[in-house]
C-alpha cells in the first residue's frame, strides 16, 4: 500500500506542471520578442484573457481544442491580464484547461503595455491577434469569438504560401 | 448527394458562418470630434430623464461608460466620486452610462444600477444607455472608459481614469484629473488618449 501511494505521488508530481512554469511574468516587449521568435517558422495566435472575464473563459476551450487539432502548425500564446491577487486562480484555471506549456502574466502599466502590443487594441478583453508566418498581423479583434472564427482565421494563415 | 457537392455545401456553410461571425470594430470618437447624440433622452437611477447637453456644465462634460459587473470598474470605482467632485468644482458636468444591454438580466438592470449607485454613494447621475446607443455613437469598447469634452462639446481626452486600477495610493499618472485641470486652465491637454484594460461592453448581437 505504502509503495503504491509513493508511486501515485511520484506520478502526480511528474505530470503536474508547476504554476510558475505555466504562468510567467512578461512585459509587452517580452511578449513581442516571444512572437518574433516564430517569424518565418509558423503562424502565431496570441490571446489576452483574465479569470474575471466571462467571454475569455468561454472562448478559452476553443483555443485549446484548436491547439490540439492543428498541433505544430501554429504557436498559441496566452497572456493573462489578471490582477496579482488572482494569479493563483489563473494558474488553477490554466491547469484545469489542460495547459502544460508556458503562458504569460502581464507586467507593466496598461497604457504602455496595450500600445506596445497593438494599435488595434483599446484594452477591452478578450483580445486576439493572429500573425502569419512572415510575422505580419493577419487579424485582430476584441471580444469573444466562436470556434469557427478562430479556426477560419487560423486556416487563413496556416494555408498561406 | 455526390461527395463533391457535399464538400462544396460544407465549405459554403463554413464561409457563410465565418462571414457572420466576423467581428466588427467600433470606430471611436477622435480628439476634436463633437459629442454625438447630445439630445438623446436617457433615464438615470433617480428616474430623471436626462440628455448629455443638459448634464454638461459651462466648461464641458465628462462621460464615463461603466457597469455593475466588471472587476475593473470595482477597482477604479473608489475614484469616481473624487473625479465628479473635481469636475463639479470646475463647472464640468459628469454622467456615468451603463451600456451592457446583453446582460441586463445578469446584474445590469436599472434595479441593479440603483442598488450600485446607492451602495457606492454615487454623486453623479448613473443612466442606462438603452441598446448601447451612446456607446455605439462614441465608439466605446470597454468599462470603465472616459470621454472628456470642452465647452464646445469637442473631445479633448479619451481613455483611462489613471494608470493604476489596482491601487489608488500608488497611482503615478492621474490622466483624467490632469485633463480636467488642463482643460480648465486652457493650457491644452498634454496626454489626450490613453488605454487601459477593461471589460468588453456587452452589446446585443
């Protein structure tokens, strides 16, 4: 029994990604650098969300589903705009959604952050921006989108020559 | 039905769906634009029928899009009355508008607004923006979001209240206050537009 429990504990610690690895502090400049890493390699979809934002929570699973369906064909980047006090809640949500990759936690003043990311963004959440392989913005929008919209915008850039 | 026909139909359905789900962007007022819909009648939480023109003071008008359910509003709300007091002493009228039509039955009804205004001791009118007519005319996208107009009802500042929703005590840039003071001093508003995170306005589809 004891051996079994130890085995289960090892298994759990092995599959559970620590919170500080899936939600990493990032300034707007660091997000921009991260996006640029995939230039000429693959399209990138960046989604800005927060735990308190109902439309963000509703659309989040669509992106996770697309990330699985089009695995390797695009890079999915999540950026949380949560307040510091909600960091643990954000980590718990990410884990519940099955996120096992690095995502980001907004650091810095809103005005500078938003302006650095995109002129298309007024600050409303959720905000999504899609880059093609060349690193150009293909689409950007505020507010919740349906699964079909995300998929259609992604296919546009995945299938681009 | 042939396989190829089925494929064409499916593709057409996806294209139509994509066209209908395409998200439209709202064009916001630009600095210098006149305040729109100033004679539209709106009802506030005290039951009064108001217009933007009627609320405006001798030196201008401060319009704030806000709501009852947004955590960013809750964070910034402790600065609302101070802003209203500053506007008032400078002969600038202030009004808060709730444009969240899609979720009127989920915390954004007039009754909810009345409770909010009472609980938070709002010292300014809080009116329901029916069918987000004013939010659409202004091109507002989020709550809270501020528009400041001068005595000619021309836009002189648009954006955030200040640079720190989380803590009023550690604010470094008091954008809206500065804009009011500069407007009244006649020096011109130094930072005319700012951006801040906020909740999307819940428009009807």
